[in-house]
C-alpha cells in the first residue's frame, strides 16, 4: 500500500553516496517485455561466443604449461 503523503526530508535517514545517471531509464527498459528479450538475447550470445571460443582455442597439456610457468619464475 502506497503512502498518501510524501515523507519529509527531516525523517529521511542516510546520505547519498553516489549517483549513476540514467540508470532508471535502463531499469525501466529492462523490465518491459522487449527489454527482457534483449537481456536474454545478449546473455545467450555471450554463452554462445564463450562456447565457440573455448572450442577454437587448443588446449595445452598440463605439463607444458607447468614447465613454461616454472621457467618464468626462475629467470
């Protein structure tokens, strides 16, 4: 249930730490149906790109990586 009257400033506890401009507009867009579709599509795109990049980059055997790391610490 919403209040019928505004809260006076003398009753507000706390201070403003920082302000992020236009964040309210982003929040309002993301809570609408088209905005929700955009958020889901971007997340799906990030997962797909992550899977594709993971399959394209060849895996090195653990021994080679450990030896290269050890050489870097010795010098």
